[in-house]
């Protein structure tokens, strides 16, 4: 099988990881998470492309680009996304994922079901291949392994 290409999207405030609410999100920085994913991807036969934005429209643009083979991203096989606060509010991200047709896994560092009631509902979860939450930075690595497994067993 050729090298898989996975887009990892990080939503708002995730650029502050390592210093923002370490009790909920841990002390690992976003740069550390991205580096670990790139290294794991190398071992598993996947190229990892990462992107973080605090702006919903920029995340939508990346999802749309991922669905177009001739975009600046090139071919993308799947998406891992931590929509962060947009998990609970963004119909735009939901619509982009559905329109794009790429398999994706929703990721959260904390267990959103152990937190405030408003965090219990995801606008995206029912469109995802799977949802991984509550394992800190390891949630991303579990998502990568799960997405690669899914892609290899479904043919993309």
C-alpha cells in the first residue's frame, strides 16, 4: 500500500496546550503532539500534515481542500480533528466533513462526558468513524492508529 496522507486539524485554543488548564489538557504542547504524530506516522506508513486555527472558517477551508485532489494539500486519505469548542457548536464543520467525504476521527484530550453538561454533545460525532476522548495527548496517537487501521481495512 502506498503512503497514507493524514490531515490533523486542531481547533481553537489548542495552540495554548501545555499552559492552558493543565488539569484538563495536560502539560504537553501542541508542537510536542504534532511531532509525536509525525514520528508515529513515519513508523506506520503515513505522512502527517498538521494545522491549527482559532478560526472556524479556516478549519472548514482545510476540510474542503482535503477533499480536492488538486488543492494545495494534495491527496488526503483521512482526517483527525480536535474541533475543541467547535465540537459543541459548529454546524459549518459538520457540513464540511459530510461534504468532503473523507473518513475522520474526532479527538479530545479530556473526557468531554466528565465535564460540563454543554460539552457532552458533539455536532460531529455521529459523522465520525470514531471518537477518542480522555487520554490526554495519547488520544491523538490512538486516533492515528485507529484511522490507519480503518483506511487499510476499508480501502480508504
